[in-house]
């Protein structure tokens, strides 16, 4: 739910969580799609770049949620 106060929009903590999850998973879906294409086209250098990127996103995601109490 968005709360409107003096023409400013504020996101609740739950909205922020949902937005973060959606952005992150959309990014991962896009990267996995790129990985599929690179694998199918035997673009091995591209595969390495994409997997590095995926590892970074997953590492950041893991760090984000391992810090949560």
C-alpha cells in the first residue's frame, strides 16, 4: 500500500520488500535467459561473464537476507 502525504508517496516496509524481491528476481530471470542463449550459441566467454554476474547477484542476495534478524 502506498501512503500519500503532501503529494509524496511513501512505501511501507512490506511494499519495499516486495519491490526488492521483484526487481531482484526479474534481474535473475533476465540473466538466466541470457545464459541460456549464450550456452545454446556456444559463446563461452559470454557464459563466463553471465555466470559471474549471477554469482554476484546471488551473493548479494544471500548477504542481504543473512543479515536479517
